[in-house]
């Protein structure tokens, strides 16, 4: 009877050893954050995360920091744009953040020139990362050129390239991958002054 128990324990341990899977539980090293909720809303937040980015090897992939994958894309190749490259619709390769991006963005607000929409959002023009394209993005670009700040991006639209050093040697197929194919100028309305 004792021998049968030993054989059963050995068989159980052996089957457990072959059934191993790898798992890294989700965790955060940060300066603060947590979970809060009310009857209608809930919020998971992280403050001051010291390390973020993507690392990979031949067999493994690690995406670290700032709620990676929480947005609609969830992958490094979903949104091919360079933050701050407002004139991306011109399709020039390699993309760059230069003075003409400020001009293009100002003209966009004046209804001249079309945006490059990614899932309905003009992500490349959101220079301050607030998930809106408004006048403060022009200000952010200007302060970036003065060397006073760095550019940000909307967390819901993780860029494939965070800066020019991450760009591939040649343009990805179909770049820029803007919605609707050809971009056209927004319709401009002229006030009726005849009244």
C-alpha cells in the first residue's frame, strides 16, 4: 500500500512538472495611484512610473509602463505616426517634427488642410498628450522647438515611433495610414455679409 502511495505522489508531481506555464502577474512600481470607483465610474491610475517602453527577444515580448494595451490599439504597430508631425498627411518619409508642422496645424484651425485621422482622431497633431487637438498643441510645438519641453501623445493612440530615432529605414506599406484614403481640405464657410 505504501508503494502505491509513493507511485501516485510521484505521478502527480511529474504531471505537474510537465503542465508548467509562464505567467507574470500585472504589477506596478510607481509613486502612487490605485483604484477608485463610484456607482457609475471606476478609475485605475498610476503616478510616477519610472520605467516604460517595449522590450523583446526572439521568444518573449514585454510592454512596460503607463497602461500599455489599455487603449483601442494595444500593439506597437497599430498607429504609425510620429507625435507632433501635424503635416503627416503630406506623406513625406521620413516623418519629422519641424517648423512646418506648426504652420500646418495653424492652417488646420483656419480650415485649410486636412487632418490625418487614425480611428477618427488626429493623433499626430496632439503634441501635448491631452487626447484633444486644440490651440494648446500649437503652443506645445513652439515650446518644444525652443527646447523647453518634450512632446507627448494621447495614451489611447500609442505611436509606433515615439521619436525619430525609432523610425524604420523605409516607409511602412501604405504609409501614412490615414482614414478615408485621400485627405481633402475641410469645407470653408464664408459669412454672408449681404444682409
